[in-house]
C-alpha cells in the first residue's frame, strides 16, 4: 500500500519498544495528522490550534483516541457551555469539527491507524462526533447581537474623542503625541476604507495608491490590500479599496500621517505605513488594546469592537446608495450573502426609503389639458390615493 502524508508508517518505526507506548502512539497520531493538514496548505497557526485542542480533549477525557466515546464529547461540550466563561456556539462547533476531522483521519484505513491500535492495544479508534451530539450550523451569522454597526452619532463621538486625546497630549508637552495621532488615524482609516484588523496593520506606504478619477486626492485615493482574508488553504487575497467622497476627510489624515508625522520617527527604509517608536510594525494586539481604551474613553458600549467599524462601513455605503456589488468588491467578500449579513441600515434610512417608495407609487394625479384631453404621465380620470 502506498503511504500517504500522515500515515502511521511515516511517523512510527516498526519494532521499536517505547517506554510509554500509548503516549508515543498518540504523539505519532498528532504528528501524522499535522502532516496531512499541512499537505492541504493550511497555515501553521491553524494546525497548531487544532493540535492544542486535541491535547486538551485527551486530557479532559482521560484516555487516548482509541478509547474515546461519544459520551466524552458530550461531557466536554457541557463543560464548555457551563460557568461564567461560556463558549459561543460557533466556537464549540469549531471544536466539534476539529474532533470530527481527527476521528475521520484515524478511522481511515489508508493511514493504518486502525491496524496499529488493534495490534498494540486491542482497540480501534471510532468516530465519536455525530449529528446528535454536536452543534449544527443553523444560521449564517452567529455573532453576538450586541455587536452592531455604529451610528453616525457614535462615530462622531468616537472620532471627536480621538482628536481630543491628541490635543491633550500635545498641549501637555508629554511624550506620545505621535503614537496617539497614529492610533487615531488607524481607527479612522479602518472605518473609511472598511478594512479588517490584519489588513490595516499590514499596510505599507507603497500600498497607498491614487484614484485616476479624482486627481486632487493625490496618492491617497485608494488602498491596495495585499493581506486580505484567505480562503482556507489558499494565499491572502488582494483587492484595491477606492476612497469614496463621503469619507474624503480620511484622506487629509492619511496625508498628514504619511508626509508629516511618520517621517519624524525616522523609519528609514521600513516599509510599514503604521510604525511604532521602536520602528516595528503596529500589531493587531496593540490595536485591539488601544481601541478598547479609546472606546471606553468615548463612552461607547464595550460590546462594540474594532470590527464593528467594518460593519458600519458596509451599512453606511448601502445607505449612501452604492450598489451592493460595489460594496462587496470594496470589502472583499466572496459572496453577496456575507455582505448582506454585515448590513444593518438605520431606522432613518428605512423611513426615507419608504417615503421615496410612497412618493413613487402614490404620486399626485398629473394635470390634464382640457382642449386636447392629453395627460402627462397618467390617464385622465384616474384617481390616485396619497
């Protein structure tokens, strides 16, 4: 039989006596599955997190995979849904998916683990995740209800607070004015271009591009995203996000940072647009922490995350009247249904849309010309309710 990536023959040496044979076989299983996963071009971070979960589940069950039962999965799930740190349904479903894939791998005869376990322990691994003991994917969006797009008033409240923070530091003469200006502009850029956290932090100066339709914006009319969210097993997707006139205020801030503030840090040939005082690239972890502090200072709800600005961007573009296809291309969604999930238009927008529809349907009757009986737009004698 030809050995495939992850097969037992590639990670276990026949005829070797291990001091702790069950532990050695389990480590071989993890090594083999890691090879199989990496052969699918999955990232190291994805594979590492899955292996960590398998070790965690093994410790919880108190047994190795060839002794696992569906009851172990059910007990594990109960533990995840109990207590103050209750896991979200989407997270638990991801755990179940990892366990199911690992069991599929172990029970596949091509990888020889059933034979190895039978010969060594007199047991064979089985599938322990079934439709009756795992979380089903019932809805397209399972995010927390409190996470929503910010209203226009909330955005103004947040951005005013960002500007005040910079002014306070400058007037006090303390250090940190450049960092405050950078963080403020990063958050504004996140909203004005609808970027994800990683997309924002991975921007280089060279990614700032002109928009040929608006030469007055110079080299800040578009942003070239090179580290867009990758489809599993693929490379990061690229796209160009055009600045829209409703958010042209962000262009002045970008220009100020790139041409005036950033050079003060003397970044030399460092490519990153957002650099720290130590000339390193700003991390997503730092950005999350700073946003949490600034959000609290602005008096906004703690459930509103940085990603909510991306939801706000999609919602507001729709309210401005941009076609859904344009919005989908701007944010880099593969499917229009994903963009629809992000959209949550305001009551004011819905009221205006309804008023416009009422105006189209219940138009007042047009004037008639008695001499000719001609009408403008409607038939003579027709009554229309308003």
